[in-house]
C-alpha cells in the first residue's frame, strides 16, 4: 500500500536521533519519557497522515516535493501520536492496547504518558518553526498555520475530542460534527499542508480541500465498521469499545451494512473530487480505495 | 508592581472571547473544557512572563512595542497555564489548590484538565503562527522559535518537568539542571522573545540572555523559600509540598537563611547584567527586586 512507509519511518527515527534522543540519553533511567516517545512513535502505525501529505505534494510535480513535505510529515505524526497517547489515558478512553502493544500509560505510567504527549505536541511546533526559520516562504507559513488550527481546541482535533467526550452523539448531525473535528481535521491538514507547501494552484487546493473533508468522513466510518467487524489481531487494539462505551457510531445508527453503503458513496464522491488531477492522482485514488476497504 | 497587569488581562480575555469562546459557546454543557480554560487562565496570576516580555520589549524604545510583544505575551501565558494544569494532575504533583481555588481537575475532572492543557498549548502556537502569518519578519520567526524550544522536551520546560519527576535531585548540580529547564527556560523565553521581536541589538540580547538565566535561578530559589516560609493565604497554593514530596530544594540544601544569601547574590548579579541599558532598565530592575523579595 505504502511506498513512502520506509521513508517516513526513517525520517522520524533520524529526526528523533539527532534531536531528542541525543540530548536526553534514551537509555538513562532519569528520562523515561524519551523512552516512552520512542516506544509509541516507533511502534508501527500506517503513517497515514504523512503519506497523505506526500501524495498531495507529489501532485505538484516538484522534484523536491519530499523535502518540502517532510517537516509536515514529522509534525503530523507527532501530533497524531500525542493524541493517541492522551486519548488512551484512564481519564479519557481508558484503552490498554494500541498497535498490538500496551498503551503508554500501561507500559510506563500515567505521568510519563501525559508528559510524552505534551513533549510530542510541542516537538511538532519546534519542527514547523524550525522549517519556517530555514525556509521563510509564504507557503510554509500558510501550511504550518493550517496544521495548528486543525489540531486545536478552537476548530481542530482537541475540539473534536472534547465533543466526543462530552456531547451526546445520538444523532447523525452530532456525530458528523464530532467526526469533522476529531478525525477529519488532521486528515484535512495532512492533505492541505502537502499541497500548500508545494505551491499547488488555488483551484487544485480547493479540490483537495473538498476531497480531504470527504476522506475524513469516510475514514471515520471505516473505523466505526472495523470496531464491530474487525479482530484484535488485525487492528492491534481492542474492538467493540464503541459499543462498550455506548458511543453512537455510523455502525450503530445505520447497521454495518448501512454504514458500508454510505462508505461506498463517500469513496466515489472523494475520488470524484480528484478528477481535476487526471492520472496524476492515481496513487491518491488507490490510497482512498484502500482506506475505505481496509481491515486495520 | 505591575503597570501591565490590566493590559495583559484585557488582551487575554479579548483574544479568548474573539476566538475560543465565540466558537465554542462557553456556557454550553457540551464544552466544559472551554469553561475550564476560562476558569484557569482568568484566575489571576502575576502574569510574570508576559510582563517580562513587555519590559524587555520596552527597552527598544519602539512606539509599538506593546503590539509587537502581545502575541508572545498570550502564547507565554497560555503555555505557562497549560503547564500548571498538567503539573497539578494526580499523576504528577497531585495538587488541589492553585491561586486560592481548586485546581482544574478538582473543580472539573481529570479528562477536562488534560484536554484544557492540550488545548492551551496548541492555542499558543496558533497565536504565534497567526502573528508570523500577518507579520512574516525574521524577528517574529526567531522569537517564536525561542518560545517553542524553551517549552519543549528537547531543551525546555517539558524536559524540566521530566527531570523533576524522575531525577533524584539530591545535589546542587542536579537541582540547578532541573531548575534551568523547569522554571528557567520559559522565563528566559519571556525576556528574549520581547527583546528579539523588538529588534534589540545582538549585544543587548546577549546581556538579556545572561540576565534571564540568572533571574530564572533566583525566581526558583525564591519559590523554594516561600514553600517553607509562605502561607496558604498569601500564596494561594498549598505550602510545604516540597518537604512532603521529599524534594531537594535550595531551602533543604542550604537552609532558608543560606538560600536567602544565595538569592541576594543572584539578585545583584542579575541587576548587574542590566547595566548596559542604564536608566532605561529601571522597571526591569524593580521587577527583579520585587521577584526576589516577593511573598507570593
């Protein structure tokens, strides 16, 4: 599925080696938070958000699109990983399994999990500001701003988590609102940061904007279905947690089959938004199909 | 003590009104995290970090130094407040009193406290990137980068909290290392961001750099002394917590009187670093004296 997986993983490890680990002696007893960051971020994952960023950047035809995308790839994965660590905490979703291994607070402790999350979130902005400092272009400033607003409490991921924890999600409208922020916003930021950083036209950016909004919805519905039909082995996390927590999902509202029909419609709609790019969007189309039919 | 207090408070409230609250209906049951942010950040505090930023900026003689400093003032206070909310959590320092009121997880709950902290940290970077977007100057990029690195896990505040939680602080050297990151880094960032954003000379920035490092040390020693000699009424937080948690401090290493002598030496040393500014640094000298002799 992912030609970029090794590249992304290599860049994450190299960045952490050259920055975080070097200054904090990862094997030192006194800095277990560094070990926790290593544990959580080097523990696999699909690297979906960095991949979307690279595929959007690749549409530009720029020779150096990978270099232009990489700071965003790191920042997006740092933010995604921090959100998983904090969401898994006992006071939040109270999950003990993630990517087939104990969650950070289970493997280490709650204090470490909170600090590892805080550290990763801040690190994302250290990467983005360092990139702006080295390449102070309007495109880099705009792309970084997109990531910050899509991650926050005003109109981003933290707002989505708040809504998910405290809003009664018993209607499709409420659920869509939660999903827009909780999952959609960072997927949206992934696609747009790659596009903006690589100077795509405003018309192309508009199409990718619409694509990413639909993709975010589809991704969450696929997640809802997998929580019912998936296995712990395939997913690497506990299943049935939505039902256990009495959460309304597309699967509970429309049944698994009903949710699958909606998912197929969204897949077609998302791919339609990519038509402006013709065959250049082949990989992005493939990824979209993969994401809506995935089993993990 | 602080001619800037009202100005800072007004700007914080206005920013949150126009951004966070407006989009998240603060009185709505579904968004208690917004209420928690309002509760924690509008709950007084000395606003030391924004004040330091403004006093450093004022040294420039720029007519618009307040405008140039204000984004940093907001970001610094958002970061400081997030760190207090997270540090107070049961898994960390487990404090139930802050600024004379219940801590956020006591007044609300742990989930809200974690998310309020995450939201505030991200909001700080939304402010900084928005400022860079509107005024993409080298000075703004550099000042924002200083704040990000002084807040993080590589060489900033989160690293300090990690060291404080996990490193045996039984020698002066270890204690100094913890203090450098945990308290010193953000005080350092406060002074330097105001100076850099207002275009002070590299020579002036160097003096302020040295000043802020010493001030950070002095501030922490004053805190150590107050944890022994202060009262709950004056401090608005529980006292004796260092002794309770078996933490090594300047007071435990040198006794209260010994710590006071060291504090006086640092005060003189810090003020000496400001001599390059002559009478222009009058307010900063006064603040330094106030901070080293404060009773809250």
